[in-house]
C-alpha cells in the first residue's frame, strides 16, 4: 500500500474538512486548537510533506531554512500570505498556496456592519437595555450619523473592495476609490465609482474610509500619521483587511484628540494583543472593536478548507495547484 503523505494542520478546522483530510492523507490535527510555538512549528516542518498553517502562523525565512527536505508544499488556510516568506519558500523549492475568493462576501458584509455600527452607535445602544439605563425615547438621545449621501473612500478595489462598493451603493453612499491600478471602466460604471490616483486627495474629501487592500511591504502603514491627519474631523475609518496597513498609534491619538470622529476595527497591528488605549476608546464608545471576525462564517471556513484540499490534491497528483502563490505576486 502506498504511503500516504503526512499533512500537518496547525489549528482546528471544521469537522467536515478535518474528516476529509483524514480520509485522503496522513493528517496530523491540532485537536486542542492551541497555537503552535515557533519551536513546535520548526519541529513539525522537519518531518512533514505538507504544512497547512493559518494566518497566525509566522512561517519566516528562518523556519523555512530549517525545514526538512520532505516539505514540498505550504497550503495556507487563508486569503493572504503575509504570514509566509514566499520568496524564501520558492528558493527552497517549496510551493505556497492560499485560499482566495471565498472570503469576499463575508468580509464585505462585516465592513458594512462596522460602518453602520460606528455611524449609528449600535454597540452603545445595544448595551443600554441590558444595563437598565433606558428611560424611554427622546428626540435628542443616542443620535448617530446618517450614511446615505455620504462619501465612502475605498482603499483597495479588489474583489472585497468591489463587494463593499456594491453594498455601499445600495445604502446610498457615493463610491470613491484608490487602487494600485484603475479598475475597468465597466466596473466603474456599474458602481458609479470615482477613481483617485492620489490617495492623499481622496482621504481629505471622504466621510468614511474603508481599508480593503492586502498587507504587503508597500502597504505597511499606508494610512500613515501624515495621511490620517488629512481626514476630516467628522470622518470614520473602518478596517477589515490587516492591522498593519494603518498606523494604529497615530489613529488612536487622533481619535483621542477629536481629530477623527471614530473607527471600526476588526484587525490590529499586534494581534491578538490590542492597545489598551484603543480598548479605553471602545469603553468610551468612540470606536468599535471586533476580534478578527470578518470572514468568520461556517460557509467561508468550509470553502477555505475545500480549497486547501484541492490545492494539496492537485500538487500531490503532479499538477499545478490552482491557487499557487509566486514571489512576484506578493
């Protein structure tokens, strides 16, 4: 009987995915769902054919250099690959894959949820009744801001950015965007979107800014302290992409000073650690903070797992995996 390839999965995945992996491979599962330490990652990478990490596993050049010769595929359970040193893997002859396209709708839903939550003070209001603080309706109490008619600036007009734009247009928002490359005219026409070649100029004119671009070396602190200062005092910032894209310290400082009205954040620079200053702002109802829930639906996690399995099967069968990531792509 042919020996089945050893596949190590670093975190718990949906039962249906883990069961299928056990059927197809010699799958080593993390039943406790405890994040692996660097030493534990190094150990499994020395004795594995396929590694299935998640976005919280930092697979850097050092770990890749120490990997065993049997490791030929890193099948990332995640859309981004900023947790993996793709050039280092490529240099060692290790193929890297990801799971693109399956998180789009869920992340766009969460982006709109955060826009509404911040603008309409939904979490603050939701806490009033359980806290026995509601004295009855008043015409001047718990006033938020209308989003219809406001300008939304989308930073990153890829699949998720476009999905956000479609939802936002239905809510009556005016769509603006900045992207590395301008999208096709037919998409601009469909979304009635205005393209800004200058991110600075767009930011200065927006009521709401949504970050939807990937984290790469080029987008680290793309919304820098200087750029954040361009925003109007009434502006709101929403981030469902990666925490490193925004200078979190600068954003916090500007919200504390009243120079930016508020923010809705699903991602943070030092996850899972969250700045105590941001937590304090959340308690003051100036920001809404979520624990990286943007893609957290049953459907998306199963879809991601199925993509991982397809990529592994294709690779082991001698074919090019459909979601292969090359150094030129990061």
